C-alpha cells in the first residue's frame, strides 16, 4: 500500500515564537482576550485560532494533534492525557445509556474492563466477539449498537483485524468502526482502510521513551470538535487533557518514529524466526505460521515491517517468571508492562496487562499461563541478543543446547 504518513510528518515545519525549529511550548492554563465579545465567541467554539483554557485546547496540544492527524491521514486529532482517556472519551461521546458496543474479545485488559464492568453503570453493554470472524461481528450488531471496536493488532494475542472488511460492515449499519492502532503505528493506517476513528496510546511506540502516558483520538473535524464542546463534549467534560510540556516532548520523539518502527520490526522478525526454528511456540504476524499473516500483508505498509511485538509460550507461568527474571538479570531487557521502549520489555499478560479478563475467558481466547509478551527493543546487534536469550532458555531447560525445545 502506498504510504505517505512519514512524508506528511517530515513535511510539517514550524517556526517557534523566536524562530526556533521547534514550536514554542505554551506554558499557560488560561488565555487573555482583548475583547469580551471574542471570549464569548471562543466559548461557543466560533473563533478558530483563539485559545480559552488549556483543558479545551492549547497550542502545544494542537501541534501534536496536527502531527498525529498527518500520521493517520485523518482530518484532525485531539490529544489526551492517556490512551484510556482517549478510549473512554470516544465511548462516552458515541454511546448513551442503554446503547451497545460490538468489540473484539482480544483487546487491552483495561479497555476490556472499562467495557465489561465500568460501562455497566450507564447500562452500556458490550458483546465481545472473535474479530477475525466478520460473520459473527455482523450477527452481533443490534439496533442499539453504536460502534464496532477493535485493535488493529490485538493485545496480547496479536490477532489481525481485517479493517477493510469490518469497515464495510460498519458502513452497512451506519455505525463507526473505532480502531486502536497502538501496536502498529505507521505499519497499519486504519483510517485509510476505512476506520472512522483511530485511537492510540501514545505512551507506547509513538512516544517511545517510556517516560509519560498520553493518548490521541484521530477523526473528522466534526467528531473532534464535538469532543471539545464546552456543553457536552466528553473530552472537555471528563477532563483527560494532556499537559502542554508533555505534548511538546512527544512531538519531538515522533520525528524518529519511522526509524524506530523499522528497527523494532526487523529485530522482532529476526528473533521470531529463529526461536520458531528452535521449536518454540512463537506468535508473530511476520511468521508464515501466524493465522493472520496473509491478511496483514494485504493491510500493511510494508516498509515498516510486522511490528515490534511477539509472544512466546514457555509452557507455564512458573517457567515464564523464571525466564523473565533471568533475562532481566542478564540485562536483556526489563520485566515490565508497556511497549515501544528502546530496551526489550517482557511480561506475562495473563497475570498482568490482561488480568482483568477472567481466567475462563482467557483460556477460551487462547491466552495461556506460560505466554510471555515481548516488546522487542532497538538492539543494534540482534544476533547477539538472540544468542544471549537462547542461553537463558537453555539454562532453564526451555531449550536444549542444540536449540530445540525440550
Ligand atoms: N490500548 C492498548 C492496545 C494498550 O496496550 C494500552 C495500554 O497498555 C492502552 C490502550 C491504554 O493506554 P494508556 O496506558 O496510555 O492509558
């Protein structure tokens, strides 16, 4: 697929207040007006380019939003204080009490808990479906359904959502397809494939330095303005506003996103192929053995590869814990949740990021105890990393020294 996202980002050019190459950071929570009339008009959303109060918008947040809209190819974007801030605002904007959501059953545990538990307070109900079965998605839609929700590459099972096919179903029923693209920035462009709203946790690859939480909603001008509406906008009223200082630092980190994504993918592909050859149960969308491999090839922007996430099932939680502790001791990465850092991060999702999902449901969706999720880092010599990880696995009897699974 023709991808212009990196070019769009490259072409953004700013002149700061003093001609700086980075935009100046807006260090104010409130803004002055020369006339009271302009203040009233700004309150009513009628004056572009005027700032009122930072929870509504700020120059730094608008700059970052502009870059994210360029990344996803949407009209505009609103940045938020976290990925969950983006997800909750979108849901609360689109759904009234009594409404219904059709969601993929393999999604980030926090999103799952929000839909399954928290939204019950508002009588908003979610049906969790196998997102790879377009038929079951369509069958689950009711007259009360207000959105189809999925992750392009799911957390943690790395299932691939057929965004093109899902958007056809969404259009047929006149509802938006909302896609969380946190795992695959640049490599998948959901809006270009038909999604109406694209969400990211910027906390992950887009920021890439694991030093803050942030999120974004990319969509139409109408929807993003509605989120900011002072009377009934979920973004404005629920208050998950990103701090301007953080917005400025994330914007600077975004400039290396294309280089980082290529390296994350290259390294993950190398490890996945080699550990699969060694006989381990590896899941990675870039492997032929992945059940969504052919599908993702039809959806992705090939130059960025198949992403930085892979899973390995080492058989039991006990073994998974032993291996993660040893790898951390050997400085191969961190036993930590989250993803998109320069060092490899690993965690056992069943007991961490997906622990909100009841055990029986974890089993049903194929989330086993011994599953380790790896967010592969930017290691310069990935062969060296592979040899080192393999040594850890041999030491724990996960592999024999001839490198085949015990
Ligand atoms: N979406 C996905 C796919 C995630 O993995 C996460 C967090 O792990 C989130 C959303 C939530 O993002 P945040 O932690 O920035 O609120």
